[in-house]
C-alpha cells in the first residue's frame, strides 16, 4: 500500500512563499489522484489542489488559484505544492492523500504552515 510523507511546512511572513512536498512510497503509485487538503484551527478540512499520477491532470481550488501550483517530478513519486503570496488565511495544517478506485484513501501526517509577521 502506498504511504505518504509531507514536508516543507514552516513559518513565513505575509507575502512569502513555501513549497510543500508529498513523497509517495511503498507500492505502485500509478493510477492515483494525489490531493492536497488543509485544515485551519476550528475549521473543516478544505480541498486545495490535486494531480493524477498517470496523466498529470491537475487543478486547484478557487481560493488559491493564481497563487498555488501543484506538480510532480518525473516519474511521479513526489508531488509538490508551491505556494506564493501567502496570507494569514493560508495558515493551516496541510495534508496530502492518495485516492484510487477500489482502494482505501491514504493520508499523510500533515505539515504545519503558519503565515505571520
């Protein structure tokens, strides 16, 4: 079964940038959709972006469009979420997950992003 490990979180000032990584391991990573979600304190988990490992089709949520980009290396075993123009509203724990038909969704442990001056 595939396993996920996120990294790259930290504290940045408003307007700063961060690049998060989601490393896939432990199995065949073909035919997966890799999603990034985030959860701020007291709020529900929110979809941020996704990419498919087989054709790299990607999309991002309207709330981050124009600021966040999702992409993977070649062949995909790491999925990146590059975040620009961060604001305090982006403060959250960021999680990646792996979805595949007829397979249980796998989640990573999360990485904290704090945007603060």
